[in-house]
């Protein structure tokens, strides 16, 4: 049953945001894209967390991941991690700086 609910939800999202080219009109009222997005977001939360078991699976996965991260942080010893390395001259994107050697150019004659 959960699979059918998720498949129906996917079909609704695809119809409303991929295949539909004209504005959505229901009961002689035209709905904007923001209203359709808000309504579909609420319907998605209700279907995922209340009508299917996917919400409990997601929460279990997040809790298990949090447990793994906490265990890693508890057993990690960061004291002497970088003693053998030379001090860095730049930050994360320092390889984009001016110290990068330029590739050799090969002269080409035009014919």
C-alpha cells in the first residue's frame, strides 16, 4: 500500500510540475504555482509521515546516522594529527592561486 501511495504522489508531482503547461484551474479558481507547491508539499508530508512507513524509516536512518557520528566523535583522538605535515601556505582553494605553474605552450605556425 505504501508503494502505491508513493507512486501516486510521484505521479501528482510529475503531472503538476512537468507535464502541465497551462495554469491549474479547479472550481473556477486559478491556482498560482506557489499555491500548488505549498499544497503538494503539505500532501507529501502527510503521505510520507502519516499514510506510509517511509517516515519512520527516514527517522530511523537519521537516528542511526547520528549515532554513528557520535560514536566516531567519541573515539577519535585529534591530538597529533598534523605534526608531520608542513604548514600550509593557503586555504582550501589555494591551488587556484598564482603559484600554479602554467602549462607549456607549443608554438603553432599558421599555413
